[in-house]
């Protein structure tokens, strides 16, 4: 392929979009119900500046009965029009088009179950556990009018159109799906009746806004739950919709807020290009209406392929553009964007009410605060001891400022904890993050010294500025009576001749996916494995959407999970534990090997440099480590620049 299909323009209705890559909708938690904030504007403007053709905003509420959180701006409130105007202008300034995704969450009350949610029928929501109010005919029409009012407000603000959120189990899906719509009036039963709500919204928006205002529909392609919509059901619905009142484009989604939620945002365990048959199937019946594939599109090569093979007419990216807002611009210029590793930390942040974030992209969600890098005229000699994520992030920023950087790493390769995590089966994609960080510093001219262990006596002679990023080590506290207590780190790569004695008990103090990946692998190798936690449940640091898969895979492998238990001793070959809260002790069962999965500590004798970053200053989650390293690097290197200016 000599030209990139993804960079060709496309028309959506009367709107010409400069290329076929869209920032698809995702909650950012940067806004407020009553405000479009500067931080929210900066987030979308940065992705427009990064080269996408189309911005689809996060869900904007259309009615007072749809307040999923405190951060979704209320599109139905005309007092927000000035803020939306500022957002549209910022996106247009960088050449992208902007659509507002307008939604009603229906029975999926998400983080605000105090509301009485509205829905077509009274079936209980499987995620929030709320039982909704059954909408009357008049209330249905009231919500339809709320969609139209919201579209009018966005048109007044200069938006190019709207996307109606009809996927992932929200209200439009609830009307379409026989699982959630059990009505017997004109809004339920037949395909024509279940499609009526969406069609009435499309008509209302068109009447209110005119033919030159885009009205797109995000469509549930498959709910993946018994009794819910299948692809064949959705094809019937789409066939009827496009023949009756065709939207200007159709986007696709899958899963809802039920056990199928893990399919909604497929993580690294789903492999490349999952669910591509869904947009392809919708396009088969779309009768020429452009179809957007939103199915883990990781890069422009994938986008090109999906367009070239007829799967879709354009693509939507979310997580890939959270990892690197400038993905399109960089790829078009032959550069390598920061790759998404599909860890779903971003989803965890937004669905626990925090601002959107990327596990190793320190600027994500902080676009309004990113420091401006002004290269220095007189570089200093920077030596970084430790080539893990923190050390490499400091090196990357230091090189941006124009300093001379040397990275010393005692191991044979760079990457530290990210590289180690990539060795856990199922988490190999973490190597892409390590490779990218390494490539950034190597290509920018850093001197890399692997197999280079720096002693305390050598630090003072290293250079003008010494940064310590030597990481942390696992604590391996003994358990009285236990013959074998090992650390989780490196367990799968043990090359000694002593086999692991079984059964194996993993004491989980990390509460994150590497623990469960190791447990899965040990069980696959034939070991009897128990994961033991002092918490009420495992996976406290795993996004719920990925935790579904973790729990499913552990069960499929026969791994036992023991909660609310603290190890006390091994007596007669049996592990004795205490209840976390009552202190009652009881024998858990036979144990041969105990594995300590954390916690971590800064080892005694850690080097004293000018700056200490990452786990060497305090063991934490990867995201916190990278952000701290980035902030420290800007603080130190901007101070160097300020000193330079003062000397001048």
C-alpha cells in the first residue's frame, strides 16, 4: 500500500473530514456537570493538534435523569453553550471536526445509583444493581426532545454534529435489545418498534438542526449475553434504520454493563483486532452509510487494513490516542508513537471517578499543565543510575531539553519492572512499552551502559547531575515452619534444579495482574495454586473491566482464591492463617511452596544522588512512578535553564 487509506478524507453527510481517524468517545472526568473546563478543552485540542480528523467527545447528558457522574457536561443546559463554543473553536483551530456524543444512561446508573433511573422496562441493571422506573409514553418523548435540545445547543456552539450513543447497554440500546425492552406498546416487541426510539431521536435532531448538521449513531453490534442483541439482531435493526431515517454514519460497540463488560474495552488478553467481524457485519447491511470500526485499533497500519479490506470506512481510536495524542501526526511523519499496551488502567481511572490517565503517558489528562520545553544552550552532563521506567522517563525529558544523558543499568537490558512484567504469560505486550522508552532515549543520543552497576564510591565522579532510579526489591519475609518461601519476581524463570514443591500458596500484597498471571501459568504447568489475600477480594488494583477476565481465567485454571486471610505459620505441612479482622486462626490446607507477591521496599544502601525518582524513592504503581519521574525531570531541567538564564 503506497498511500494510507486512513489519511484520505471522508464525507459524513455534508461534512468533509480531513482523514478517517476519529478520537472516539471516552469519559475523561475533566469536565463538570455545569462546566466545560479548560482542562477538558485542552484534552480534545491536543488530539486535534495531533492529527485526527474527527473528535467525538465524551458522553454529554441530555436529560436530568441521566447524570452518571459529576463530570459529564449537561448538553441540554443552554448555559453551557459558551463553554462548548470554546471547545469547538479549539478543535477547529487545529483542523479537526467535532461531534458531541449525546447520551442517556438509562438503567445503567453507573456511579450515581441515588437517582431513580429511567428505562423502557423494569428489569434490574446488572452493574449498578438498581431497578429502574418504567418510562411512560410521555417520558419517552420528553427524552427524545432532550436529545434534540442538546443537539441544538451544540449546533449553536459551533459543533459539526452529534453522535447518539446507542451502544454498551445505555438507554438507546435498552430500547433496541429484547433483553431490556419487554414493552408491548409501540416502543417494544418487533424490530420496527424497538428501533422507534432511535429513529425518533434522529428525526428530532434533524428537524431541529437541519440537514448540514451530522447525526451519527453508535450502535450496539452484539451484547454477548444470553437474551441480548446478537450481530444478526443488530443487522436487522440497522437495515430498518438506514431504510427509514439513515444516520450520517454508524459506529459500533459490543458488550454492556454485565459479565460481557470485558468485551466492551478488550484488554491485552484479547489479542490484536478482536471483534472486527462486528463492524464488517454492520457495514454489510448499512446500504452505503459510512461505518466506523471501534475495535482496539492500535495504529495507522491497522486502520489502513480495516479500511482497505472493507471492514469499515473510518476508524475510532480511544486508548491508542490516550497513550499518544499525536499518534496520527507521528505515524504520518514516519515516527513511532507511544504504543498502547491495553492494560486498561485508563478505564480504571475514569470508572473510579479519577481523571483519565495513561499508565506510562505522563501528559494524558494533564494537557493544560504540560510544561513547555525550551532546549538549553549549554548542556549539562546527566548520569542516570537505573534504566527502568523512571530512569528512562527522566532520560527522555532530559534529552528533550538538550542535555547529555548517560543511562547506567546493572542488568543486560533496559526496562526494569516493565520488562519483568512482560515475561509474565499474557502480558508480553508490556515489552512494547519498554522498547519504546528505550528507543526514545537511544535515538535521541543517550549513552546506554548496560551491565553497569554503580557503587556508592563512584557516584560523586559521574557528572554534573546524578539521578538515582535503581528501583525497589521484594520483601521475602519468612513464614514460621515453612521450608520454601520465594519472591514472585523471577519465579517463572527459575533455572535451578529444585522443582517447586506443591501445593503453592501465593500471598498477594501487590493486588495487581502480574500476580494472577503467574498463578495462571503455575496452574497451567500442573501445580495446585491458591492465591491468598488479606482483603475481602483480590484485584484491588485491577480495573473492573479486566478483573472479569482475571477471575474467569483463574477459575478456568482451577486456582483457588482465599480472602480475608493472613499467613501465620506452617504446622505439619499445613498453612495456618488468621482471619484479617477477627484474628481467628484456622488451618487452610497443605502447602509446599509459599510465594511472596510483594510488598516492595527500598533496599538498604540505595545510592545518594542529586535526585532520586521512581521506586527508589518509594515503591508505587507504575503510573505514579512515571508521573513522578516526569515531574522531577521537568523541575530539575527547567531549574538548570533558569540558572543558565540568570548567568546570562
